[in-house]
């Protein structure tokens, strides 16, 4: 399957019908020329409503971390956004539910095979880390601390959600060490 045939199939995917909140609205951004891949978790409620990936406070923070404006971020020829699940999974006791695995099992390898120009993959959150990293340390914090082990093609990141403000405060090394490297790598990937 080519990207041109995959995208319409994804847009009309109903694999999770009956198990996630309606309406089902897969949210992805891909183009064969993309040089950066953002491998995230799953859309939140606001993103599900708008159909625009990272169209929320998490996206504002992520764009700030990356040092890119909205036009660059939403240019699919530059940045692909491929969450582990393409639809909002619903809410649990402590936030959004985990991404249903059937989405990644059915679509992820097919899509990644078409993204042959990726120079940098930003792996956001534990579910994306479990898929994209061969071996991950026991915790998300340990994985992000060992970011140099995945250089230069991959950079593991915590989720940019405001819910992670406490994590950010407890881990000042992230802003001091990782964010400058993130900005540098993003610039390199976008400029070639």
C-alpha cells in the first residue's frame, strides 16, 4: 500500500467503533517528504473535536520546545504527526485512557514504511517509547534522562501536557539539557 491509498483508509477507519467515544475521527498528519516525525500518544478531547493534531495547550508547549511556529508545525511536508492511536480513547480516573493498541497494530508499520525522509523522531510518552525504542529503562523519566543513547535520530520526550508541570519542576535538567538539543536537532532536520 502507498501513502496515497493508506490515508483514505485511515480517514474512514472504524476499527475501534463501539470501544471509544463517538464520533470516530482519526487525526494524523503525514506526507512522504516529512523530515521530522512526532510519535505521540493519542488525540485529546479538544484535538478530536478540531481534527487538528496538537491543537491545544500541549501543542503550544511542544511547538515552543521545538522552536517552530504553527505554519511550520502544520506543514506535513516538514513534520509528520503520527500518534499511537488516531482517535480520542476516552477518559479514565486520572486522565485520558491509554491508546488502544489495535490502531498501531493495523496502521503504524505501513505508515512508517512510507516515511522514508525522516531525519528526527520525537518519541513522546511511554506508549510511543515502548513501540519506537528497542530497550527502554524502567520509567519515562529514566528514558528521557538517557536521551543521548538514542541520538541522533530519536529523541524521547515527556508529554508536553500542562498536567506534567510537576514533572517539569522536579526535573530541571530537562529544560537545561534536553530542550536546547531538541531545538538544535529540529533546526538541523528541517534545514537538511
